[in-house]
């Protein structure tokens, strides 16, 4: 068990953050640094009797922690994580054409090769897609179970713990449903009234009917507003700080108050309610809690290399196995990795006016097996415990840069190109690039905003959702040059057969 003096000594070291990330939010003073793997084996809702789990404050915190762990839990018993692979660097990034050479990648039983061809009905892709559905609804069931007990036990909570646990639970329920709607529902431009997903708010074995996309989005908004009211009553100041009370430390690994507001901006943007999207994006930016970086912390020569731009993360999921996930897909030594053609990298990040070297270029490294390809290293970090890179065991879910892009797009839609440029250039400067100054029309600014999404969110899955939100031609928008037929259904993952059979 960590002693208080040990934590004090570690306070300003990356290893303290590793400890916090390892236990993922809670189990106050329960797990030592050497116990990361053991934590992931601790029983949660499905293995602990409810009358024991929900008897005291720690039981509720443990249950909430189990839900966060479920965001990394592999689907179908496989080696890949839910948010830490499938919804970020893995499947969703592949169908967004983040990896132009993916169709030649034979690893993972052909999962990515088939996904790159949009063969969603192939056995291996369908299994993964079904696993995402099941994993998300399992997380939702655990959230609803917690919420069904918490009010009756309010008296067991101290300080602001009741508001924090309940607020984060509401926010997580909204996040899971929102991502399900974005994956399995129609695009919001033409399909707002089409049936999308069940929005489940009770812990029950009774099936929940499917609702239209607009109803699902409104339900997300309702849950997020409940969450913000609760979380506004909590301490919103300490985000990336070590605390002896580990539930209060490094709350960027929580769906915290500011991340919840950012998620509201994202949901409103997806729905097409640009006024509210702009409002919440401005609130998060104006909080000044997540400053954009001012120097290249991603530099390969930096002693504290930080590929994640960690201070900009609104919400991230800790993944104890992240390096293995990344190496399995992107390792140079394997020779069969998800490679990135050098020509595509140059087109996307290089040769842009005005001049400037994009700091995001250091996400790429030479492929020793083939000099015409490079590999992506956003989720690779140094092994030395003295390296700040250990913080990169976090997989981004929400970034402050997205709030700037939302603000830029909303201003552009209002005809305010000048303010749109201000927000876009803020991120460009934080990536080593000079300001854009010669944009005089909305279409050109839209093009530049799209480029920024493509560069910023590579390996994070968000470009796919950006294309889908606008119902863009996926092949044209993603720059797919391979001989691939992109079907009209490429934006919509198939509902599992069992769900269609019993809940339609």
C-alpha cells in the first residue's frame, strides 16, 4: 500500500500520475503502483452482490470505477479495448481512412483489411461491430444499476461525493448512447427522424424500444444537463493534480464538469443546433482550464515528450495495456503494421501555406522496413518511468481543440469569417503553424476546418463522425485513393441480428 510520504515525494513526478491512472479514479489508498493488473481483476457489479456493493460510499465509487474500466474492456473477449481501440485508433479510424494502407494489413484476422473495404458483414468485422454494441449496453446497464440505488443511499456520502458519482453516471449514460447513435443511427442531415437505437434508462431485463435519432440526441442532452447541475456543485478546479484522496485526483480521467459541457457542445453540433453548440464550446474555452500548448511538447528530443498534449485533454480513458494495443497495430518491427504512406503524410501535414512545421508531424516515424511508409506513434511512449510520456496511457475522448473547431464552424455558419479564423488560428498556432490570413469566403474556411479535423484527430476516431455529421461523400472527404467501393451504408454499422430479432 502506498504510504502518505511516498505519495508526497511523487507529487510532481509522472509516476504519481501513473498511480492515479492505474487505479483509474478511485479505490482510495487501496491499490499500489504494483497492483495495476490486479485492479482490473477486481469484481464489479456482475460479481458483487448488490446489497454489499451499494451499502456505503466506497461501494458506489467502486461501481463507478468499474464503469470507467468497462470503457477499456475488450469486446468479444478479444485483445482490443472498446474506447481504447475500436472507437479510437482501431475500427472507426480505419473506416475514416486514417490508414490508407489498411486494406493490405493481414493482422487481427483480417479485421482492418475487411473494414477498409467497408465489408461490415464479413464474419470478423461483424463480430467486432456486435461486440461494440454489447459492450456499450453492458456499460449502460451498469450505469443504470448504480443510478437505481444511489438516491436511497444518499446519506452514506460525504462532501460532494453524491453529486460527483451521480453526475458522472448521468454523463456516462449520455456518452455511451450518443456514440451508439453516431455508429448505428443514420446521419443527422437526412436521418434525424429515422429509428436509431434504444435509449435505456432503467436497470431491467425488459427490452427497450428503438427511438428516432432526434429523440436519442434529446435524451443525451437531458442526461447531460442533469449531470452539469450535479457536477456544478462539486470541486471543478483540480483537474490534473495529484491528491491523497485519489477519487479527487487527476479528474481528466473522469467525465468531469467541463468535459460534460464539452460533450453537450458535441451533441448539439451533431443535432444541428449550432447556437447551443457554440454556447457550450465558448463556456469550455472561456474556463481556461485546458490551455492550448505553447511549445512542441511532442518533440522527439524532449526529455518530457508528451504525444497526447495532455493538458488539452478534457476527458480521457486510462489504458494499462495501451502500448501493447498500439504496437500490435503500428509496430515498425512487425513489417505488417497499419502503415501510413509517406506521400499521404506530406499531403496532409506538409507543404501548406503559410509556412510552419506542424508539430503533429512528430506523431510519425520512419518505417525501417519500407522507406515509402511511416508509422503513427501517438499511442507509443518511452519505457523509462522518468519520462513524462507515461501520461500517454490515456486515450483521448474529448479535447479542447474540438471546442475551438466547433466555435470556428459556428462562427462561419453565421457568416462571421473573421471570428471563425480567430478560433481556427488559435489551434494552428498551438501546432507550430502560422495564421491563415487570406480567407475571405465561407467555403474556403470550411475546407481549412476539415483539414484541421483530419490532422488533429488522426487515430482518435472523430474524423469519421465529423464526415458523418455533415453527410459528406466519405470516399472524397477521406481522400480514399484505393480501388474501394464505398457503399451508401458505410456510415451506419449494422444492428446485431439478435437485437433486430427481439427488439424491433
